[in-house]
C-alpha cells in the first residue's frame, strides 16, 4: 500500500555533461519531470510511493519503469501506450546555475492522462488505500480541459474516502493558452487541496500580485479549505500559513550552486515525506530545505541515490 501517489509526466532529460576537451557541448541522458523528481526523492526518504503516468512501448519507456522500480516505487498505475514515446527536454545552464529548458513533448502519452473513464475507474481501485495524492500545475497544463474536469471529479471522490491532496502550482506560462486559463484551473484544483506547496514567484507571475505578496496569497485562497500553504521563496525564509498562524523557517545558505533544476520538486519531497511521518510544519520545512540544498549542488533533476543520501545525513 502506497502512502503517496504522484501524478504527472516523466520525460527524457538531456542535461549538460562534463565539458569536452575539444570545446564542444555534451549532454548526459537521464529521466526527469517535476512529479517524477518528487516521487524519486520521496522514496529515497523512506516513503512508500507510487507513480501515475502514461508511457510508450519503446526502449526509453522501459528504462523509466526500470528506474522507478529500482527506487522501490510502485509502477502498476502506469499505462503503456503502443506506438508512443515519452517527451524530451534539454537543460541549458548559465554560469550562476540558473537554467533554461527546451521541450519536445506535444505528442507525449502523459498528455492523455484522465481522458478515459476506464482508466479513472482502474485508478480509483488501485489507489483506494493511498493516503495522499500529489500533482502539479504542469500535470494540469499538459492535459485537456475535459481531462482536467475528470481529474477534479477523481480527486473529490478520493477526498470523500478520506484521502488528502497535495499540489504545487508550478506555473509555466508557455504550457497554457493564456493566464486566465491557468488561473481558472489552479483555482479549481486548490479548492480540493489540503496541502499547497507554492512558489511565491510563480504566484506573482500568474496573478500579478503587488504589495505584500504573502498576504495576497492568503486572501486569494481564504475561501478554499486548504489546511496548510507552504510558500517557497528561493533563498529567503520559507513561509507557512496554517490556520491563523504564519510561520517562517530559515533557508540555510548554500554555496557552490551548479544547477537549480528540481530544487522545488526536491523541496516538496522533503516536506511531504516529513508530513507523512507526522512531523511539525517547521520540521517538514527544515527537511525540505536540506533536500533542496543538495540537489542544487549537482546537475540534473535526479542525482545519484548514494550521493543524495550521503549528503542528507
């Protein structure tokens, strides 16, 4: 039985490799995606996790399933589609570790998540005993409007059975037709969310907040039944809104930053793993900060397991 199931897309990743002696650019092949990055880290932190996505029937899809299984992540909720291949993206890093992404994902099978009533019925059975579901704004953005509505019905039924929903808005403008479409989809999803893991910069970009951005977030979701809102603010304190409380947790300074890819995804995993273990919000944020601080000192969305675990302790 999984404690948590993560829903979304995993892609083939081409990230900058060690520099070649002849000055040419080289890329290292791996697999990543925001919810995939999170589920792998969750499993490494000891959570019983499963992954929900759609893949093809190709060599790279086989390799993704094998990678998940090697991390002790359940893969029985992955649908394999004949003739399909996963999406692809490349990372370009600037000298300060910031990154730019280039995508080829228009025909990726994950775009068909929640399009089928049969698939949803099977998922409800497979995830009936799962404590929490986690997904992101990218999960929302890549599927159709009909699928988004099917997903909402699925999540409401999951909550009626006692499950919890965690959500990271992870706003990427290029994936949406316009900001209004993204705003509507996020509002609907946050209305069924128990634990919101938001990036303050994303919130400001999506909603155009001015003045006190934290208060703007608090006011915007005041009518939602969200138990806990976690605001990631880069190197600034993490802010947690829980009931009438406003908590702040310091982010330790990190040197030698190489690549900020998956910093938020890895933070989310650290927070969720601690939350599932019954930790306080402050303890959850401290573990989340430690996890994010490790990933940004390495290239790629998922790093070697032993490297991660050795630096976590």
